[in-house]
C-alpha cells in the first residue's frame, strides 16, 4: 500500500493530486503514522513526508501526505500565523492569485477576510484573467498573495507592476518564486521552448525563467518595498527540521 501511495503522489500531476486529496486524507494518517515530522497547517504529525518535484528539482521528505502542503506553504503559514496581522486584523481585503488548495478553504472561512481569488484557468478561482492586465481598480487590496506564478508569465515586470497597482498604500504581500540561491542574476532564454529543455534549465517544464539572488530587485523596480523574513532568526533548528521548511529560503515580504 505504501509503495502504491508513494507512486501515485510522485507520478500524478499536482492538479490531479489536489482533486484526489479527499481520498489521500483518509489513508495518509494510517500509512504514515508517526511523529518525526509535523505540518503546521493541518497540525498533523507523520513518520515522514513524501518526496516531490521534477526530475531536476526533486526533494525528499517535503510533501505532507494529508493536506499536500510543500515546504513553501508551511513557511508562509508560519509567517502569517506568528508574524503578521493576517488572522487578527478586523477586516482585510485580500487578493490571492493562483490560490493554493491547501489554503483556499481555510482562508475562505476566515470572517476577517474579504477574500477574492483570481487565476487564468483555475477552477477554484473566483475570477479569471491574465495577470499582465488585472481587471480590478487601483489601490484595492490590503494583502496580495501571488506564489509560484511569476516564473510562468511572459513579462514578470509587467505583472509585478499590476500587482503593485491594485495594492493599497500600506498594503503588503507575499510573492514566492523558485529561486536559485547559487545564481546571482535571474536566468531567461527565450530560445528555450520545449518542455524538456525548460525543465533542465528552469527546473520545471512550464517555467520560462529561473530567478536568482536579484529577485528582490525585480520587486523593487516594480515599486515595492521589500523586507526579508529569515526563518533562522525566528525558528529553532529543530523546528525548521521538524516542519521540513525550505533551508536557506528567504521569504520576501513586499509592501506599498
């Protein structure tokens, strides 16, 4: 049973995994019963997490078998819960681009949020649009999330400026991206068009760039102020390992 479960998790595309998550939730606590790792989102402990990723960017022990959170989701949750006003502010206007399934239902239930989701195609999004031209008014949102999207779009700067436009003055957001911390400058090559070559160069078949250490400069050029949430300054080594957080990853918090 464990081998079958592990095979399905690694073989199926993530959108299909999400659709089948209600089945996984029934069997995961039994198959992976233990207390070596913990997901702070679903608050469940397991013997281990599952491996996940493409052939060139596979990671071991990262995917929660219950709610399918990855390292980045758990890091973002910890920031929101312990280091922001996301759960405590009386009323917040929130825009969530490409909403993650593990967050979607939780955020929808929050009474302090006026929560709007948007995406080009996602069936769980409230509205559908191209991020290069957001069909919403200026200065509308207190908080914006746009995670693992900007590596897919044709013009990342244009999309960032659109996100800046619809954010309220005093607002903030989290825009996570895959980042190669060994690369100084973001890597783009528009001659690379095949899924196979894009996976080799940009870590996934549908990525068109790989952000480097200059990623925060991209955000600043769009107008944002950028602050860094460095997990090692707020969490113990034991917590980072138990939650299986992305080592050396910096969470960039943007504000307007």
